């Protein structure tokens, strides 16, 4: 469970789990443009565009996942990304679960 100064993030594709864990911020591309989420963000639901989802963790670690379509939900410091297709990029590819 995320503490009051961080987000709880989960990224899933329609057919598999991608990544979950705590974060300081999340950014992604929606059909309306880039969005950045910090703790305390207003609840929202957005349609994802194709592009990278970037998760900034404490200590400066960055998790990047490429997502193709789907939805981006924020509520009570919980961010859930459900993509049509998604995979971790770069060195994050070996870090499926937090």
C-alpha cells in the first residue's frame, strides 16, 4: 500500500501483468496529450495513446513501459494503466513486479 507521499501504480496489458509498485510520479501519453500524475492528484479516467509510460520511483529509479492504447485511471493515489498491449523497456524489462 502506498504511503501518503507516493503513488501505488499497476500496469497491465489485456493478456498479461506488466509491473506494479510505489512511485513518486507517473507520466503517459493520452489521446489529449501528455499527462503527469503526482500524489494527491484529482481522480480521473483517460484514454491512453500509444507511447511510453514513465514511472519515477524514490531514489531516482525510472521504470518505462511502452503501451498501445487502453485506459489510465487515478483514484486515491492509485494509478491503474490497462493497455491493449504493453511491455517494459530497457533495463526495466527484468523487473516485472515490485
